[in-house]
C-alpha cells in the first residue's frame, strides 16, 4: 500500500486527500519542523526515528 494512502487511512481522511508532511527537527525550547518532499522516499529525505 502506498504510504500516503495508508497515512490518510490512519487519520480518517479520504485515500486521495492531499496532505502535507513535516519532520519534527527539535521540540525544545521551540518546535522546529521542516517540510517533507512527498516525491522523495523517506530514506532519500533522511528521515529517522529518535
């Protein structure tokens, strides 16, 4: 299953709903997030857990 369709399913959105993805860079003292390019794989975007 395509990851965007799965994310939409998990959130209760329509499968073809256009969503924006962001990566949390840091949380303290202020939240910092960066936009994730949906055309790239998570690996190419250097997304990690932790």
